[in-house]
């Protein structure tokens, strides 16, 4: 279900002229962060006020069940660059980031979290990287440590998913699902419709850029223990990460997923056929035939899927 934003609680210098009127939009999704959300707003605001960039802080309340929205509304007069967007229904962090990016006034969009885990005082550094190097379209904060829940399960699972993504995208990926990143808004617009509602939206935007040859750079960052309760569910979200990586590669480069499987099956069918000819006096078993037909069907599907991708005219 897609969350529709409620009527905006404006500040942000009482509404800029429109898109591309600012240097930066920082999109900050919030869900039940009342205890520390103002600390995060203050940290981001101070960092951006001390920088050379014009900006807005677009804070999206994802239908919090605590006092997060009330706390933010009360703080609006203190933060003239903050724009508050409350959702009527909970849509997930991916929905918040998608709508926030679409509604952003900045030429560069920054994604981060409101749970005190990311070094948001370094946001100007990420923006500066993009400004100084026009050849880079996205800068991602690569975490040097893992501080989340279920650490003994998350570390090997994330390593495996990242290696699959690296293999399929043919690119080194230091951190596949970091929540801190800056990217050019105009480059991201064609891919916003692909963003899922949950945490795997960060994986999606990474894979979308890499699959379309948009340069992505990584800056090492520290990662702190989160404040409040984690919304990450290991089994469900790990499954979504894997599925989303495969979905992105299938969307942009399906031949990379399907062709190795097709060639493997065709190779096995050839070997099995040779063995059958030797063992059964030129007789071919049903298994060899099924392997050959399966490989041929997947081979054909890979070519057809690749043709569809190339004929879309959007990549």
C-alpha cells in the first residue's frame, strides 16, 4: 500500500520556488523516534548551516504511533529550513524516501536515518564530493562496523547478499544497503518507481545506478548503535534484500541471471547424453532430454528478456 502524504506542515523558509531551487534536500524518514529525533534534526541542521550549500531538511513522519509528529510540529519554528511531511498511513521507509525524493527541491538528495546511527554531521562532505566531481552520480557511506541486532546472523547474511550483488553487477560494492547516501536527483527520477516500500529501497537505488553505468563512489563511515527500537526483522528483511537484488538484475540485465543457468543445464544434458550413448548403445535417457529442453527454454527466455530490456528505451 502506498502512503499518501498529508497536507504539508510547511516551514523551509515558507516554501522555496520549486524543484532545483536549492542545492540539497536531506530526506529524513521518521517512525516512532520521539526520544531522539530532535537531536538528529539539530545535528543535520548545524552541519548544513555551517556548509556553503542552500538546503532543506524534509522530515517525513511515517504515521508514528508515539509523539514523534507532535515533537516535530512543536519544533518547526526553531528550524526554518525544515519541511514536515506527515503520512496518513504507514508506508515504510522506502515509500517515504521515494516520495521525499520526488518532492525534493534540491538538485542533490541525501538519504539518512533518524536513529542516531549514521554520522550525519558528514553530510556536507558527501554533497561536496558530488559537486566537485561531476562524473560521480552517487556517494554512499560504507560502514566499517556492524552494530545492528542479530549481529552474528546479519554479518554473514549481508556478506553473502553483497557478494551476489557484486557478481551480478560486476562491480565492487563495499556496502550494499547503507542508509546514508547522496545522489543527483535528476539521475534518480527514472528509478523511483522501482523502490519497494521497505528497507531494501537502499539496495534498489544502489543496484539501479550500478546496472545503468551511473558511477557510484564509497566513503568509509562509522556506524553507531541505534537509539530506540530496531524495525529490522532479520528473516523477512534478509529475504527481501536477496529478492530485490535478483529483481534489479533481472530488470536491467536478465541475461546475467538466466544465461549461466541455461548454459549449465545444456552442458549437463550434453554430458549426460554422451554417457547415455556409451552406456545404452546410442540410447538417450529421459533425464538427458529433460535437461536439454529445460536449458533450451531458459536460454530462449534469457534472449527474449534481454531483447525486452533493450527495447524499453529507458536505460
